[in-house]
């Protein structure tokens, strides 16, 4: 993109910001609410023009083998697809692999980055579909009878029991995970939500796991608020609306749950994206703090190595920013497995009431 075009777009966004603020003053919206504002469109993926507003990245940008692409399907709906590989190539400057993601591009203006204000919209509603999901089993059918466990068969490991906070406790180490988070975070209940919000300790088959990622216009650009994108498996490959409370997002940094859980700056949401990963974030005490001389991982980059003008961990062209200055690469090759993923994405809204999601579904 030429400088003249980028500057023209910044001017246009600046005018839009000034117009919106003036309109609020003229309407005297001293105490705005979701009822008078309606659903807030974060973005849509329904036309070729929308694709230019997004950046993609995968661990192949920094030495891995995962690949991804963001495009439109035959019905002009967004399609985020590719392959995730856990293999670490010989000589690569990474420790683990298996990541791909996309997010909206930054929207600079003359007054700073243009952000979404979700103060009066406590929920995020995503219209998505898992294009690779198997057809749901109809109750009462022969296939359902074959899948149903017998009386002498233990319950499926995917059926998660709930503990006293409502978080899944499928893994034997579920309580130790909770203890680890509580030991490192004095906020307690807020950090314990990470177990469910991120899927920590869940017993589930290997393969891609989808996450929703939010960046705010805060001082630490490597901070990421994350929540698992739990899809309703009974809907198969059909479209569905996934609703996530914004207050349930968990603060992570370089692939690890942050020791200090801070409230999201919901009035300054800068980017919203979706990632497909093979490994969920780790709790604070699961791994020791990285040494200064240790090589970075595929999902963890050393912020201190960045120049002051680096906006975040994505390169200008949308790829993940590679760490320079690493003297030695990892020796040998770590064998891995490759998985396909294919997620349909139509739109992302911030909504004030749950029932607003029904209107979004009927309008699509």
C-alpha cells in the first residue's frame, strides 16, 4: 500500500471518529446503553473488499511448517483454513510449532488508533462454522446407538465434570492447575476462569483448537486477552452463533497465562482475531521463566528485542514478526503431526443482550 493511500485512509478514519463523537454529543448520550445503540459490528467477512482489512500469520513465518489462508467461499462467506504442523524443522529457531491466526489490521488515525468501544456491549457474538466437522448423530438412529456407551463402559473422557466454580475438571491435574494459578495470582476467582476459558487441563483428542484473541490499545503490545472458541458439535458443519462474555477473557502474554490478571480495556479494543493452535496456553507456574540466553518459541517472542517503533508481534505484511539476533538455532529435528483446519467466519459483533444474537442469525 502506497503512503498516499495509507495517509488518505487515516484521514478518512479521523473524520469518522470526529463525526461519531460529534453525533454522540448532539444526541446528548451522556449515559449510552445497548438499547439505544444496538449491536456493534466489529467486522464482517462477506465481500472481497473486506479481505484487505485483515492480516494473517503462521509459525511458518518464523521457521515452522504451519500454513494458513483467509479467503471467501463459494457463498461469499469468510473461510480461514490451512494446516497446523507440530514438527520443528532441523535448524529452526523455535522450540514448538502449531499456530496460525488472523486479525483485523490496525486502523491508525490522526488521533491514535481507531478502536471499538464495547463499554455497553458485554458480549461478543461470532457467526462461525467448522467446515470439517462431522455430521451430527441423530438421537435414536443406528449410529447413535452404536456410539452410546454401555452401562459397563466408563463415561467418555470428553464429558467434563464441573467443579464448584463451573470450570471443567476432566484432567487428573485439574485441581493442581487451579492451585498453580491461585498461587501465582492473588486475584483468585478471576484467574480460576482461565481453566474453562482456555481449556486448561481438558482431556481432548489432538488437533486444532480455536481461540478468540483481543488486543487493546494498552501500553504492553504483547498482552493478549484470549478465550477458547467452543463450537457446538451437535451442529456439525452448520453455521452457529457463539456468544462469549467479554469479562470472561483471560489475559495471556507470549502463550502463557499472565500472573497478574487485569481487566480488559473494553472501551479501547484495537484488534479481534481468531487463531488455530495445537497447544493451549500454559498456566503461570507450568514453566519456569525463560532464560535470557534461551531461544524463543514459536508463540513466544522477546519483547526486549523489538525496536521502539514495532507496533506488535505481527509484521507489516501480516506475518508473525521474526526475532532477530538469535545466535544459535536449535539442533536436530523434532518430528510432529499435521492437521487440517477449516473455519467459516461471517461476522463478529459486540452485543448488549443475549437475544440480539437471534437477530444476527436470522439476518445472515
